[in-house]
DNA sequence: GCCAATTCCTACTAAATTACTATGTTATCT
DNA sequence: AGATAACATAGTAATTTAGTAGGAATTGGC
């Protein structure tokens, strides 16, 4: 559950998608040109976002991508979860379990890591694309 | 700013240090035996914790480690910060800046990442060793 | 029907990070 | 002197990250 370049790229690309779309699909090349992003990499990220139904796509010429949900219903948690398959396993389970150096599962620390995970996930879930985009527009 | 095995190990080792200490130093071998941790790895982590004055050490035979602060004054943030040098740079600066695919620094997303970083860091700073240890003891 | 534009798919890779191990050296107590 | 510790540095296998490469499949417009 890390915020990395990948997360940053996806947020930039999704924001650009929303800002550039007027109901018509926006092409990957337009998104990446406007946001200065590596197109082949973002293509891969968008395929993951599509699998989780955050965006939809239209094939062929004049095709492109569209957001599949209202901007108030797409959170940072949703995005990160789509990009990172075992996002939710990254805490105690990912840290300790199945390791030679684990003291048993669940150990005395299990609930600590779980509480932290839940707290941070809830926070990330409270940050919607809507707020991210309105922040951007305030600046202009 | 990730919670990884490293963080988990450090928390286990520090908790064991606190629980095993009755004013006298606790040796690395005792800590690692009781918590089933890889000793040479934990040694390295403890050296970093010492640099940040979270623990202190006594050399030679009958030596070992002691906590250098009250358990109410050592937070998860402190521990993670000690283990990971550029902990605080891991957000926008680490994500975007100085990359070929950055749109300028600070970009429109800078404050978003910064706010998130601060929120999570404040939360991690609110979790003290004191609470972690009393959680452990409740279970017994 | 053909061509261009576009998404979709798989495989590869260089660099960095993680989670260690190995091999000592130095300091202190008895 | 010898045992017991902390301290230090270097190496390394596995994994992840952040991409690149090369193409296949799909659709709109002429």
C-alpha cells in the first residue's frame, strides 16, 4: 500500500481524462501528450483500471477512454487497489505470515497492523477524484 | 513511507527489548531468540535506531541495548523514519520530481501528495510504543 | 475494401530495493 | 586472557518498479 510513481501517473492520467473529456472518448496519446506521460506504461495501467471498471474504452479509430463512474465515486483507494493486486494483503499478512521469522499467525501484533491498514485505507477512500480535480482547478 | 517486514521486525524487537528489560541492558541474541528474528539483520536496524537516539547500547560482555526514551515518546513514525533515511521525500518529490515525466515542480498535484503524507505521518506519530506494548499485554 | 487510428496483449529489461548472509573488528566484563 | 557482546562493511538472491519493444485486434472514414 505504497504511494509510488505508478499511483501518481494514474492520478495524473485519470485527471487529464476527466478534464479533456466532453462526453467523447479521449485517446491515450492525447492524455499522455498533455500530461507528459510514458504512453506504453500508462496503457498498462489503464487496462488494470478498466478491469476494475473505473474506466471504459472504445476500440478503433476515434476511440479512446471514458470514466465509467461519477468522479465522486472514484477514490484514491480504488485506484491504488486496481493498480496493485494484493494491495490489501500488504500488511501483517504480507509482512510476517509465511515467513521463517514469523512467530505464528495471527501473532500479538496482528491487530495493530490491521488497524493501521484500515485507518489508512479509509482515509485514502475518502479522497475522491472529484476533490483532486477541483483542487487542480482552484489553482488556475 | 511503507510498512514493510523491516518495520514489523523493528517493532517486534523494540517491544521485546522493553518487555525483557528490567533496567539492565538486553542483548541482541536474547531479543532475537525470544522473537525469532534474524540477528544480523536486526543488528543493522538497531544501529539505525541508535543513530536516531531511540535506543542506546552498552558494549562488551553483559552489554546490550536499552530504550533511550520513555515508551510514550517513541512513535511508529520515529521508528520508520530512523529505518528509512529519505522517508519524508517519498511523496511528490520522490514520485515525480526530477523525472523525465514530471510536468514541473511543484506541479498541480504537489499539495495533494503533501497533504496525504502529512496526514499519514501524523497518524503514525500518534501510535506510540506505549500503546503497542499495552495491546500485547491485554492479550495475555 | 483498405487504411489509419486506436485499444489490447505479451514479453522483456535495467535499475533499485528488500531482506537478508558473511566475515570480521572493537569494546567490556570476569 | 577469554568470553561475550556491540559495531562495521560488503556481498547477494529475490522481488518490484518503471519502463520499452513489438505486434495483434478492432473500428471509423474514404
